[in-house]
């Protein structure tokens, strides 16, 4: 990689320069497309943000009714309406992503430690390909399982008629819920995190672990204190991947989350977990038919801009955290 | 170490073989931790096998050979709604088109990043940009795609009525989907190229080959398994995407061509893939034919499984190649 090509033959160097220029131009083209995406998305989003200011992120009124008003005002004869308070959608996204990532992180860490260090060989030989397969199962399949298995189970067995009746005048509890979304999302992102964690834990220098074992410290403590601690950057990188996947998940969450612009209220007690909601990405998907109405388009692009900004911040975090890991020659 | 709660296991004088954990001698906390790891590991196995077995059972129950050759139709019962020929063809069509863009582009970027990478800031930026694309939600990419393909200049790629461009076609969907596959392809290509030691390049330069020739004749053939792995994984990612298909392909049941040229009309028109077919036939969708959805999900899962196994086999072959 570091070798320099012969530079005496100028005729040959010409072809190299051409190749370098062509490839470089392609790379530059892709960069330009991504830059254009950032510019266009934020430009299209601007009217929605500028009309609402910081209230865009606040709460107030029914978000579904606001969306309807925005859409119908797209008619040329009317003044466009932009009032939009996205808090229920944001809250739903934060809740679903946060809970799912939290559960997935803890269990993925234990499963990864198990796979790398403690599982019998035959089990490891089975588990590793399975993890990779699960990580690449399309989200719509998870969504289908959620709708046909998890949601009816929650609706029929976990919600009593009494609790359904107690909130019937605000929101209907049918099984499409925070709980279903979190469960399915956890199952969906855990394999992604496990795959990254396993790679990172395996790259921990063997001699470090053996040094600790030689001091008489047992395997569990050795692996926990040295292996996991060394692999911390990889843990963050894997978590970032999981969060990115969870934030952008539209299809599966549109199917199981209930698709109501409702902010689940932790004050409701246990009912909180079975209340429906709708995260940001699913909102874009469900209103994508209405892009032709200009105020609606600006509003949807504003949601997309929020997602894009979070994704950019996440990948920046991942990049920063990954730097120390390069020392060990690990790329996660 | 403090005395364990239970009777300490006798320590053998020889160094024990690894994985032969004498965990009875550990502290309680460590044993609980180990037990928890076992529990979660087994739970993971249980959930995984439950998902796979459930889908297998449902798939075998509902998959019929005629589903693969019948066009889908709108209807209210299992009898009326036909099969999923169009979505199946659409899946391959959109996947191949997207990879047709993503593979050359990914190869070029991977080669440039690994072999040239100058000026340095541009390489850094390219790296982070590719990672950002990988983290960008596909629904955001889809919205960006509507901006591009609804512009009048690109009206010839989709249906347009009186100057209003719909921006929904196989061209639009495949172009945007290629961005979904791009990070995977680039990562595999780079990994393959970086696994080739420097002396191989030096040997090629020493016999007077240029960098371009070396790359084309020596490095890329040697990295072929990684390239194929990346292509397969990218293909799997593309056919698993739903949001972009819904927004940029229209997610119609049948192909709805534009114009009269046989192939081009389909590519300019709307259509659907297996993912959107499942989405629409789930109880939350417009079709609501769960049996059909299960059958399609089974087929899609098998496709992804085949792609994964293929990538594994090719990848293992690549690792067998050793440079001494």
C-alpha cells in the first residue's frame, strides 16, 4: 500500500494519473450528491422550522389534526398552514429507540461475551452465522411477525378490559403499543449489535487476557474487566449502529406502534407500556402520499431533516469513538 | 480470593485447558454473571429458533407453486388475490438495477480509498460520508429521491402528466437504493484490498507495471471474493428495503408500465417488490391477506438466507487465500 510506483516512465505515469483522476472524480461525485442531499433536505424543511420556531419541538394540540390541517391547506386557494408541534412524535421516537437500545445493549453485551468466551464450540459455530442472518432479515418480516403474533398477544392477554375502558375516551388500546414496538425493535437491532460486539471482543489481544488469568483471576472477571473494557470503543460503535437503525426504522414501527399521534404518558402507570404512539420515520412513511401539497412537503422534510441531523451526529460520534480502536487493527 | 460459598473445587496442578471453567470455585457475583450470560445466550437461541421455525411452518403451510407464476390481483379473499409473480420479478429487477449502479461505484470508491486516497482530506471526507450514508434512514433517502426524480428534467424516467412528474419508477427506486448498498460494497472492497500485503504491489511495480495495471490485473482479481461478498450483502440489503420502494416505486400490485417500448415501459413505470407486498398484505396494509404475506415473507427470508450463505462461502474461500 505504501509502495510508490516507478516514476521514471512518464508515459506510464500518465495512465495512472488518468485512473486516479477518474476514480477521484467518482468519489467527488458521490460526495457532491450527499452534500446536495443535506442542502436540499434542509432547504425544503426550512419553511416548517421558520414558521414554528422552537415550538416545532414542543407540544400543543393534536399532532394528527395539525397534519391534516397542513395537508388540506395545500390547496392553492388557501393560505398555507404550518403550525406543527412534533413533541408526541419525538417523544415516541425517543421512548421506543431509547428503551429498545437499552435492553438490546445489555442483552447483546452478555450474549456477545457468551459467544466469544463461554459458549461451547458447537454452539458458537451455529450462533455466529445465525446472528449475521438475523441482522440482515428485512424489517418488514419483523413487522409482519409483530402484527400477527406480538400485537394480538398483547391485545388479548396483557390488557384487561378494565384498563381498555379506563382510557377509551382518549385512546384505544388494542395491542398496537409501545411495548410491541420496543420488543420487536429490540429483537431487530440486537443481532446487529451482537455481530459488532463479537468482532470487537475477539480482537482483544489474547496475551492481555492470559496475563490476567495467570494472576489467578477467574475467566469471568478477567473477561469482564479486561476484555469488555478494552473493547469499549467497539461497544459504542455497535450501539451507534443500533441507534441509527432504530431511529430510521419506518416500516416495522408503522406496522406495530399504533400509528396514533399520541404521547404515551408515564403517569398512567402500567397502561403506559401498552399505549399507542407513532415515531417520526413512520409519520413520513404514512403521509408520503401527500407530498404534492407544498406545506405538507415542507413539514415532512422537516421531520426528515431532524432524522438526518441525528444520523449525522450519530455517525460523527461513532467516528470519534472508533479512533482509538484503530490501534488494535479493528474496524467495526 | 475469599472463600467461595460452596465447597471449593480441588484445583488440578496442571494448567487447566481453557473453556474448562471450574466455576464452582468462583465468587457468587461472578457465578451469577456467568449464569446470566448463559441464560441470555440460550434465550437468544430460543427466540431465534422460534422466529425461524414459526416462519418455516407458516411458509410451508401457505407457499403454493402457483403463487410464483400468478399475477397478483386486488380482492377480498385468498382465492381472488392471485400470487406474487410481479413482486418477485420486481424484487430481482430493482435489486439487479441497484447493484448495477452500486457495484461499479463502490468498486471505484473502494479502490480509490485503498490505493490512491489523495488528497488526504478528501479521503477522510469520503470515508465519513460513506459512513453517514450507512447511517441515514432509508426513508430520508427516499424523500430526497422524490425531490430529484420529480424534477421536470428527469421526467423521461417516470410517468408525467401535463408537466407534472410523478417521479415513481424502477429507475428512481434503483438509483436511490444503490445508495443503500454502497457502504456495504465499499467496506468489502476496501477490506479485500487491504488484506493484500504491500509486497505483492511492489513485485508488480518491480516488473514495470503501472499502478492502474497492478490494480486491475493483480489486486482486483485477488480481492474478488470480498467484492462478491459485498455485492451479495448489498443485494440482500436492497431487496430488504421497503420505505424506498413504497415512496419511489409506488408499491403497486402489478407492473404499471409507461409508454410502449416493451422493457423500458416497465422500468419507467411503477411496480412493487416482495417487501411492499408483505407490507400491504399485513393486517395493517390495504390488502390484508395474512396467508399471502406469510408466503411472501417465507420466500423473502429464503432469498436473504441464500444470499447470506453465499456470502459466507465466498468469504471463507477468500480467507483461504494466503500470501506468504
